[in-house]
């Protein structure tokens, strides 16, 4: 089956998006390493910090975090376990649903996020500037 020009343009655009994403994630991983974080680690801390700023420090359910950071639930659970081991987040039971787990930033997590955030934003600015 022949590919139309519009289909080919869509495929090329999609591949361009994937390429920018991959290059940006690699650069974030490289730069955030000095803070002991990877790109996904920082993203979880960032979402938790934004949530805390919006409503005064509430925790997120793991399912809510998964939809924000675009990781599978199992990958996110492993990431949260690492962050908890490093003292950056705490986990607790969900009061509304005892099967659920809530995750919140610790003071150390807030501090690490605040340290790393300017660098993460600079990398995003540098990597995505020509895509705006």
C-alpha cells in the first residue's frame, strides 16, 4: 500500500517529537545526575511540589502520579521506593481507600527539588527553545 504525502508528513512529525523527547530526557538525566536524580525522579518530585504549592501539602495517590508522569504503575512504584529510600518522599495509606497508597514530599525532597529545579528548567529551555 502506498503511503500518501500527508501520512508521511505525520510520520516524520511523530518521529521528530520522539527524537526531541529522547534527546531532552537524556540531557535531563545527564544534568540532574549531580543531584542524585534522573529525569523521571525529578518529574515525580516536581509534580508533588506543584501539588503541595496548590493545596498546602497534600499527598498524591500513586495512580494520580502515574497519569501525571506517564510511567507504568510498576515503574512508578519502583521509582517511589527509591525516592523513599533516599528520604525524598514518604508513603502512607490512603484514608479513603485502604488499598491505596499516598505519596508526599519530605522536607529533604522539597529541598532537593528546589536545588534541582533551576537546572531542570534551564535544560528544558535550551532543548525546547527551537520547538516553541
